[in-house]
């Protein structure tokens, strides 16, 4: 897994490339925490280059989302492919996260 971060006033964009599995989840957690250093940070997490995510990856994203929400920040997932969207739906997380598919269309709250 590769992670790149571009900081901007009030937040950051985080690009993730490769599968998000249990073996890389701790590193991703650190990268997301560092990207969200300001209390009201708004993170955009680009998953367009992610082809797989396991439960540890979902838990890492959810943990970061909840931490940001408690401090007035937020997180949006963009570029999410259909396979990953289905994983979020099976886990019932599509109603929690703001998710945009690879086509730019919001999938939050869509019926499966």
C-alpha cells in the first residue's frame, strides 16, 4: 500500500494505492491521523487505486471518521470502485460515510 498526502488549509487529500489489509492498517491509521492534525480537518480520501479492503481497513477508516466527527471535522471517500462500494454496503457503512463512486456519483444511502 502506498499513501500520499497533500495538505491544504483546513484539511488534506489522502491518496491510497493498493489493497488495504490488516498488515497495512496500522500504517494507514498513522497516515490518516497525521493528515487530520487540525481539530476541524476535512479529509478527502481517494480510493480510486484501491482494489481490496478488509475488515481491518474498514475499521481504520471508521475510527478516523469518528475521531474527525467528534472534533468538528469530516471525511469523504472519493473514486470508490463498485467492488469496494459493495463491501461498504455489506458492512452497512454506506450510510455513515460520504462516498463518491469512480464516476463522481454519490452512493450514500443508495439501496443495494
